[in-house]
């Protein structure tokens, strides 16, 4: 009991001075601010992230961006954009770096498009041309939209292997074989699959666009896009490993790969006597004698009667009784002031106001203008169409999936968002290897990113809790803040109750406060001896201020100590969960 009294008395001495309370509150605020940053870092580190390890898979082209751009096979382009009204130059910059948003794998880097609203171009040549004649082609890569995507592309191009590829700088005019990947601007949102097909008769190339492409996935998490083209001319697009679109190159592209065998004869024309109207007015029909074409559509309803509550003497509009003439109104210059008119409120309570007139009604005798009924046309021959002739441009390519050799990969993009990251590019012939590669790289990354995103989400707002219901480990920052605020509020009214009700905070203040009390008592009381001199009082006062600062530091130490305990506990839990 004596200890409790001493504790309460010490708390009273500490709270009695407004300066001490202010200092203690300031210390708690500063300390809990540091607690917040520590707890956030603990939350982030609590997610067990995998560490990047280079793959051992082999493919005609495989890129994990383990090296910087300097000296790598990737070459940024600074060419001018061709075939445009204005001469845009590819000025956008690139870098190889780890993601800054939802980092899922430690040490995992990717190729990052760095600038907003700029034209970017970069390419990498293959060690040798890639051809998929009579073989499967698999194109797979990761896209991470760290800043989202409002308007821009994140697609790749597989460039045609030719002499220009070896000498010219990559640009929008560089001929490609396949274009594949996400593109979004406004309501347009799709995953492109376009291939350039060579007309075997003319040698000209034509772009073939996938009809009804799937939508791109717009998220800050990594998305995996996979294109598979098989020797049977079928294709499949996967997003995050799940099938999103299937079809064939021969049926699902526009314009079609193969032209029609027959076409309309351009020299054929419809005969002058060709009748293509199926019906006609009956020539034998006559207008009935009682058909009055002049009868009006509406007539006055003679049976109508004026409602009993109709106010004929009341106008529908009256001067606004609440209106007042403006103070600056000058009758000589502005004329006589007239209040504005408003609807008569009396008319709202009855059927109507003002002169009453019988309403109009539909004329039962109205028939309108007479016309002869329609009958089948005896001369009808059906719709006319020109005759068919053999298409002189016809050809049949049964294997459009046998793409021409590809010599490089390129990203030629314009986007309003920056920090688009590309990673784990696989271009090869094995669906099995591509799937195993994504399970090794993409799957753990995706799971880790989701865990980081969930950890960073703000907690759902629950019903306000009483400080008494708080648990330190649930939210150390909130626990310390609420407990300290509660202690100060109660102590201002009754320090004894504060010590009893919030012993957690009182204990942190006890040692310094009791010492402060002893100093103050010594300065004022002095026992039975003579009253202290002015110098002694000043010295004791300074000693009390020094002790107040010490008390403030003890509060901060108590908060930080609690944070360290919280961090230790979180790390213990993480270690246990990782070991399970």
C-alpha cells in the first residue's frame, strides 16, 4: 500500500508541472513516431521473400537481366521515329534495377522503362536466328506495371532477321514477325497478337490481327504473358499461367490469312428490269366511302366538367411576396421596380387556377390519310448479287505458323506511365520448359508480392476499442499512444487514479517522478531547519528541471523498449513459420 501511495505521489509530482506534462507528451509523440517506422519495417521484413538465383534452364533466348545495360546485349535506340508527320526521336531511357513497388524476390532485377510520355526503343539480337518451321514457338515474359497503366503499351516485338537488322538502329520502322503483349489507353485494353504474313504471290507483307483479343491485366503485381503457336496452326495465350484465348491462325485473324477462292465479278451489273422489292401496293384496292381524311386527330372533350375546387379568379403566377427592392435600385435610372413572379401557392392545393377550358381528347373518328394495303409482288426475283468468278489473287497457305526467321527482340513503346519492368523472357520451342521456368521464377514471385501487398494494406477499420481492450502485440504503436494519452487525461484530474488505472505508463514514470518529488520536497520543506536561501531554491529548481528532462527520456526509453520487444516477437514468429 505504501509503495502504491508513493508511486501515485510521485506521478502527481511529475504531472503537477505543466512543462513536465508537455515534455512527456512530446517525448511520447517523437518516440511513437519512430515506433511506427520500426513496426512498418518489421511488417515488411516479416514476409519471407525468396532470394534470386539464376536459372539453369536453356533456350534459344532467355533473359533474366543479371547484368547492367552497359556492355550487355541490350542496346537502347536513339533513332528518329519514321513514317510520322513529326520527327519524334526515341529519347526514353532504360535501366536494369530491382522493382520499387511490391518487391517479391530479393536481388531480382528487370529491364525498366524509366520516363513518362516519351518514346522508348531497345533491342537485343539473338545469338542465331530463331525459326519455328514445323515446330512449336513459345514466347513468354513478365510485365510489372509499377505505376499502373492508363495509356501506353508493354508489348514486345520479335524482329525479322535480315541485313538491315544487323546495320540499322532499331525503330518503329524495323520489320517484325510477331508483336505480342499488353496495350491500354482509355477504354481500349487488350493483349496484342499480331503477325506479319508474306503473300506468296506478291511478296508483300500484311499484318494479321487477332480478333477478340483478351484483356490485359492492369495491376502493380507482376503479370506473366505466354504465347504458344503450334505446328497444327493453333495458338494459345496464357495470362499468369492460365489459358485466356485459344484459336487457329487460319480462322481467328483479320484480314484472313488466305483470300477467298471466288470474288464478285466487278464487271457484272444488275439488269434494269430486276425487281428486288418483295411487296407492292394493291392496285385493285379503293378508299372506302366513309373514310374521312380531313378528320382532326384530337377534338374537345364535351363531356368534361370544371372541377369543384378550380379557382378561376386566382392567377397562376403572382409577385413574389418575399422579394425586396435592391438598395442600389434607382427608379429614375432603372425604372419602376417590379418584384419577380412566382407560382401561386394556392394553385398547388387545388385542381388548378385561372380560366378553365375543356381539355382535348383523341378523335374516335380519326383515320388519317388512306393508302392501299400491301400485297406480294408477282414480279419479285429476290435480292440481286453479282456473279462469282475465280479470284485471280487467290492462294492457299496451309502453314502460316511457319514464321520467317527472327533475329532479335525489341521493345518499341510510348507510354504515359514510367517504371514498367520486364523480366524472365523465354523464347523457345518447349511448352514444358516454359511452364517449368515460370514455376521456378514467376510462381514464387507472385506469391511473395501478394503477401507484401496484403501486409501493406491498411487494416480494416473496426469499431473503436477501449484502451483497456488493446493488446500490445496486435499494434504496439496504437497500444502505447492510447495508454499514454489515457494516463495523461486521468492524471490531470486525479494522479492516484491514473497510477492505478494505467500502471504500464505510471511504472515508466515512477523512478524519475519520485526522484523529482524528493528534490522538490527538499527544496521547500527543509525539515525543522531554517528556510532555504534564494540560491538554494534556485539550485533545487534547476535540479528539478534536469530531472524532468530525465523523466522525458525515460518515457521515450519505455516506448522504444516496448517496440524492441514487439520486433523480437515478430521475428520469432516469422522464424517459427519459416521452419514449419
